[in-house]
């Protein structure tokens, strides 16, 4: 079975594909929101460089999420490139705000998170979103 056909099989096996896609886009909106609101409105954690971990985790989660929805390698690569570009753009836009500043390390953490999730999805057969859907179905049919 070609990778394009495999993607269609998995896509159709996700009963809530549209819901998952909508939630993924909501995640993207949240990253944009938290990246551009004034810095003093963000939760403050007094741990050095915790924001780099937040950047890494946010982009890893987004890439992992969309990798579950789009299984074709070209689609996943497009999402990876999109997230790397999004991280760079958001850092540049932070430079245009009065309370935020762009940081190369943030962009590196964004890209690193997306890349790690991409590689994990590419080299593993993880279908955690499909498993989550099965769990929800088993709970709701009891």
C-alpha cells in the first residue's frame, strides 16, 4: 500500500478527524496568542530558561499532533517547515511589540521541538491519537 493510500486509511479510521484537526488549529492559535501578548501577562516561573522548555514542548506537541493527522511524509515535512517558519516569524513579530523581544534561542527551541517530534513520528509507528479515540469510544459505549 502506498503512503498516500495509508494516509487515507488512517484518516478515515479516525472518527473525529475534523475535531482533532480543529483542536490542532486551536493549539496553533494559542501559540500565536501566548507569543504575542505582553510579557508581563505571561505566567512567571522563576526557573532559569524555563521558557525554552515551554517553546520546545509547545512545538513538539503541535508537530506530534499534526503528524498523527497527516501521515504522508511530504505532508509531515510541510508541517515541520511550517512550524519552523512560524517560530521564526513569531520571534520577529515579538521584536515589533513594546514588551517582548526576539530571541534566537527561542527560535532554536521551537525548531528543535518540531524536529524531534517529526523524527519520532517518522521513525516510529505511534498512533496515539487513534488509540485515544479508541479509549474514548470504549468509555462512551459502556
